[in-house]
C-alpha cells in the first residue's frame, strides 16, 4: 500500500470554485480508469474555505506512478496551478489500518 495526503491552499474564492470544478471533472475518470487507486478522497476543511485536502491510497508505488501519468491527472495538475497559493504533500508510511476493502 502507498498513501499520501495533499493540502492545497487556494488563492481566493474564485480559485476555490475553479479548483472544485477541476476536481469534479477529474474524480470520475480516476474512479473509472485507475484500478490501482484504492482511495481518492477529497475534503474541504471546516472553517477554512480556501483549503482542500486529498487523501490518496494506491495499491503500491507503481499504481501511484501510473496515476500520475494519466492524461486526466496531467491536465488536472497543469490547470490547478493557477488556483494555488501553496501546496503541501506528505507521503505516508502506513503501519496499520482498519480497512478490509484495502486487503490484497
């Protein structure tokens, strides 16, 4: 299993709206075309209207690398840049989980 958390801080409300639009276009393609992407959860942060957090779990590092090369993900990454004030990526080292659907 390979996992990461990404926090996006957006420039302003207009950027947040555009970021959410890009996310809503991209998520169904991830779901449809990426069997190695086990969880791709997007979140707003309570009381922080310009922040978003993505929690991503992949079967393994290769599935993550495949995800990053998908045309819909490449488009998302290119288009989201105009929306961002900052981004923080944290790669996780899973040690234990309660998630039977993530089993091998």
